[in-house]
């Protein structure tokens, strides 16, 4: 007589029988619910293949063939339903309640139905299924889509979640393979950290978040030179250290399905938070492991490893504070402001959103207490009463005492415009603290103009001619100041973004893909800008501080050119872009090989090591916003801080209502932009600099006092450990 494997034995009884831990869960004499094709499912002991045998110890099931990614024959297995999947996956998850006790195999598996499974298949229900084993895009599953052969047993209660743990020496991906298809829970020992906050995933156009093991991910080229063995290894490790937290149903805009108290004031999610007490099942799709939550959590389940701060720690340090702040396309032209050169609006679409954006930024600037602020992405519509920069300054001064009010540096030529883009850089300053030294100077940056068909490449043995290219980047702004009778020159920059391609990307077949060196598109074009900036400051006297959004991470080529690059000591060849023009004239027809950098010092790296950040992109942190000083300026450094109010927050808290639904916004400083502001505290004592000898360093355009040398030596800041704290 054939006997069913399914039973009415409840989970408490199973848990009370540890002697069965290594045994098959074969229980006899259970009634079977009548279901489609139930007669074809032979759920007796000799026909059952345990889930853990189907999963095997490798990355793919031992039952599938390499040719078809499918088993030759059908298999029959049994388990308890742990979760239904209606949208993210179409089917249900089952798990052997006993398992084999092996750390190398998974006790759970996904059963693919192809649509919504019958309503009777619910968590806690015993089930027996027969179908072929498949590796669907790397996800092991039993396929019931064409022939749903299954039998239901009894409701035995839901299986307890298994704590997810990554063992010493394992990568997260290796650990997740062992948990694939299983119901798991994240605990403190899981050490799973938010590496991308809940926000729109532009790959799937779903709101989700990403976790990594132990610490948020750092961009490889933030800490290592492009194409170095270390950068390649870190990038590979980052790819395997991601777990996407993805709800079954596509989340409604502005809502976190498993975190109902999500809000901008006290229900936030920050990169660096450790997530605990959440249960879900492990799936795999689109080259990523996914955690599908099945319970709800609260704010206390996010352990704050570095919580929000109301103000930067260094807001009152030093004699002078300088900040760099990307203001996320602050535009006022649609709301009665002057027009920009392109007539485009890249900012708020309605006035209430613009006012919220301004309030959040003003609150952040007031808390920073900087004496000079370099701005990026402010609308390029002049300096009149109806300009964006005047609009911003007026609102900012409403929060300042009169003696600390700000003014903006004004450009008088080119009709009061800084370049020809819709956005520009700008400078705010406190006249009570610093005075202007001369007129502002706009530093034009290179443009790339290439006619169609002037260069060629060979692709698949066929000669191809180039498309036309017209590429621009924002001009830079330079202004001299006097600080306690000392000369300080500030240069504010905003280099070309990494998004759209330049000619060099086409020549290297990267017009539709990310460049192998991980520096993004138009890298050589940014190098061209860095070279022009370096040449513009090389002969300046006094202290020089170069700030802004360089759209390049800490070890990438534009930073190397501005700092310590030496072709004689580097295996990497750095070149500028070809076919460039400058100030309307031909500039460099061919890319120029750089032989030596301009000698500036990366102040953040000097103070904190390489693992600093102001921006998050695709779950990786790094610095796009920099502060580079010549030797004499570096000797004045008291402190530098990336104030983490934006990069680690959810973009859903920004001013825009796009993709946020009914989510209530806040006028607090968090998510006031997508970049963190950088604050630099400097020492400018009132009386002393005139009493010391000065050493002139012409190559770096710097003066360095003997006192400054001693101070620079004393500021040998300790490096961070590899584990990032945010």
C-alpha cells in the first residue's frame, strides 16, 4: 500500500523532536485534499526527493543539465508553505521543516506557478509537488506552470524563520545561496546594513532598498586607483555583497509596505542603519538576491549606527568656515524669476515645491554657519532682484542676525551669466567676516565639438564612423578674499556628469555601457576641465581652495590631475579629451597626456583617509564633492566634515512629489539635496602670519610658512579602519 508523506503533525511537535533533525520528514497516513492532477502526484517515501537534495551544495541544482538549465525528469518533493508570491515571483515558497542540518544546502525552494497560485495554498500548509527542476536566471525552482501537479496536506502552522548569518570567510552571495528559497530573519548577528535607502530603483522602476553585510559599500574608485587590482577586487566584492529588500507587490509611491510608519521626521531609513527583526524569503532575479518581507517592522528595528545630527560637529570650529553645497537645481524662473540661457526648468515644477526646497536648503545653510559658501546647480539667471541666487540669499538672510548676513559674488560680464548652461556655480560670503579682493573671474571650461564622421573604429570587422558630439560643462568661478589681511582664493567648480557619453566613450565601445575603469562616461572630458583649473591657479599667491562637485570620486583621474599624479610613478596613463574648444577657440585637437598633477592636497583624505563620502549612487558611497587646497591652505586646516544629511537619506524626502504619492514632506534639513554639503574649518588668527618666514612653492601656487609646516605635520590624522561607520 502506498502511503502519503504529508501529515497533520504541527510545528510544536516537530520542534519537540530534535532526534528527527537529520531525518526525512516522512509522516504517514494523512488525508489528501483533492486538487488538480492530484492523482499524478505520488507522495510516498520512495518517490520523495528532499528539498535540500534538489538544492544541492553548489550554486546550481545537481538535477539540471547545463544545456537546458532544467532537469530531464520530474521530481517530487514536499514541504510546508512559507510564503505566497503574487507579483515579484509568481508562485509560492516551501520549506522542509526539518532539513538536513547542513550549512551547505538550502531547506527551501520556490515553486513557480506562472500566475497567482490557488487560494488554498497558504503559509503553514503541507504540500507535495511534482515538476521539473529549473535554474531560472540562476534561481532554483520547481516548475508547475504547464502541469500543476500537487497535493495539499494539513495546516501545521507556520515554520519559524531561520536567522540569516554570514559565516567567517563567506561572501554575502555565498551565504545567501545556502538560504535560497528559505524563510529567514535578520538579527543583530546577521549584521545587515542599509547601503541604499528606500527609494526608486531605476532598473526596475520599483521603490526598494539594498542591504550589504557589515558596512555600506564604498565605490571602488573612491579608495583605489581605476583599474588597479584593488579597485577591481573591491568592485567584484561589492557586486556580491548586495541584498535587495523587495516587496511582493510594487510599493505604492511614498509607502514602505513592510514599514508603515515610514516618514520624514522619525520614521526614516538611513544608509548605515542595521536592520533587524524582519522576516522574509530569499529569492533571486535579475542577477541579484532579493529578500521579500513577510512581516511588518517599526523604527526601532533600524539600529542607528550614526543617527541624524542637527548641525555639523565643526559648525563653530576655526576662524573661518567654507562650505561647498550642491543645491539640486534651485530654479525660480517658472515662478516669476528671470530666464536662464536655455529656457529650461530642471528644478521644482510647482511653486510650493520650490519654496519647500528653498526652506530645506536655507535651514541647512544656517546650521552650517559657513562664512563662504560655494554653490552648484543654482539657476544661471543672473544676479538681479529676480535671480535665483538673490532669491536664495534673501531667504537665507531672514534666518541670520544682521551682522552675519550674506551677499553673493557678482559676475558683471557676459550679461551677468556664468557660462551658457541653465545652471551655474555661485559664491555666497559674509562681508562682516571676509572682504572681496578684486573682481570675480569666470574660468571657462573646455567644450567638445566633433562633427559626424571624422573618426572611425572597427567593430566586428566593420569600419564605423562617429556620430556628432557637442558636449559642455559648467564654467568655474574664482574669487579672491582677504581674511584677517591674508589672501584666500576660492574656486568653485561643477564638472561634467558621468551620465551621457563623449567621443572617447564611443571610441572605446562604451556608448551604451559603463566604462571598464568604473569612472563613468566623459572621464577624459573632466580631465580636460581639471587641467584648465590647475593652469588657472598655478601662479596664484596666497592660499588657494578648490571646491565643488567634480563628478569624480577620490582616486579618479580628475582628482589625480589636480593633486599628486606623477606619470613616472604611475602605471596609469591619463589623457585629456580630444576635439575640445575653449573660449570659442580650438583647444586640443588630440588628447594630451598628463605628466604631472598640480600639487593640491585633498583635505578630506588628509584628515580622514580615503573612505569619505558625500554621495550615494546605486548603493555605493563616495565623494564627488571635494575640497582641495594648496600647501599653505592645507596647513590652516582645523577640521573638515561631510555633513551627512542627504546622501544617506531616502530621496523620497526631497522636495519633489514625483514618486512620493501622499508621503508628508518636512522642512527639516534632511534630503535638502542629493549631495552632502562639505564644511571646511580653517585657522586665520588675527595676528601672527606677518612674523614668520615664508617658503614659496611656485609649482603648487602656494606659500607655506614654517609654522604652517609644523601645523601640517601635527595634523597627521588617523586613518579609518576598513569597516565604514556612517
